[in-house]
């Protein structure tokens, strides 16, 4: 049975996830502070992204001060464990196990666009669970569940909270086929289409 929110979405043809994917295609850059919690611990970092796929991560916890930069043109990662311009500097492939997340995520598939693609690939059933206002922003809480037995990168169900103004998620929870939480990620201090100097990605 449809909830009132699901019925309203069905009648209006609203599809927040498709809207978010379409909006992301027009985004040229963004920066955000990420906080991820999972079974192996937690990570806190500043994340910078610039099309066609430049990434910079500045770690706050753990590995405070470490900097990682990915260049999509040459498909290489530069890693400074003790800060940019500090010895040593490592030159790695994006698939190197040293820089994979505990869940096997690669830096070249770490942006919001890759997340939205995974959710879109997974989607079997999409539910609009709630709407709320946080600090003047309208937030839509969605759940996207794969068909029976289907998962993407080990994820069978995503819950995401989308800011309807920015069309970016502010929180994402991923779950496995037993409905156990794999990871919870919150995103703060988001700036979209902000000027990101070349020096950020070519230190």
C-alpha cells in the first residue's frame, strides 16, 4: 500500500533520484567534508572533485595530514602520507590495495556521480520515506532496494537523504542483503561549482 508520500510522488511523476542524476551531469566541481562510519572504523576528510574526474582528499582522521590526489588524464594517484610536499611521495594506480577503502572502493569511483550511478543500477523498488526541513533546507529521505538477490558492490539497499536545493545527498546509509549496515556517510559544508585552483590537483 502506498504511503501518502509515495502516492503523491506517483501522481506527480516526481523522481528525486533521477532528478539528482540529471543535475549532477551539469556540475563542474564541488568540495565537501565527509564523515564515514563502518565496521572497520571511521574516516573524516575533506574531498575535492573537478570534472573530468580530478580528486583530492585531505585526511582529518585517521592519518591526519595525509593528502591523496588522483589525475584522470594519466590515471595515476599521488599520495603524501605526511602531507603534500613532504617525503615520501608515492605514485600509485587507482586500484592499488594500499589506497582502497575497507570495502574495496577505488578513488576513481569515489565521487557523488559514481554513488548515484550505483544506486540507479541497483534500483528495483524506490520509496520516498519522509520529507523534512533542516536549517531551512527541504530534505527528502529515500530508500532504494535491489531485486531479490541483487546487489551492487555488496550493497542491496541504500537510504539517502537528498537536499532538494543542491540535489546532493547529505547522508547515505548502505545495507547488505541481511539489512545490516555496511556504511553510514554524512556530507557537510558542501560547495558546488566552486572555483578549485589547478594547484589543488597538481601540488
